[in-house]
């Protein structure tokens, strides 16, 4: 459930093919997200899931799976 929601939000924001996004998909290398994209994505995810992402944790999120794991552990 969380993965599907995150995948949909990332695909919409980055105009990527949702079907091609897996937990192993890298945000920067594979999806070409820049720092502004990542910040917007994090703010959207914070709103959607009612969490706060610490700034030092953002840099550790390299893959879609990393984002999902963070959300799962902070809900």
C-alpha cells in the first residue's frame, strides 16, 4: 500500500512511467530527480503520511525502497 502510493506520487511529480518504478529504482540516477524535486517529494510525502522527515535523513534516501522504509518506520 505505501509503496504503491509513493510510486504513484513520484511518477506524477517526475513525469515518469509508474510501471517502471520499483523499490530498487534510484531517485537521482534512474529518475533524474534533482534536489528541488526531492524536497518537493519529501514535503508531499510528509503531508500525505503525517510524518516529519529529518534533513539528515533525506540524503540517505537513495532509492524508492529507502523512502518507503522510512515512511513505514515513522508512522
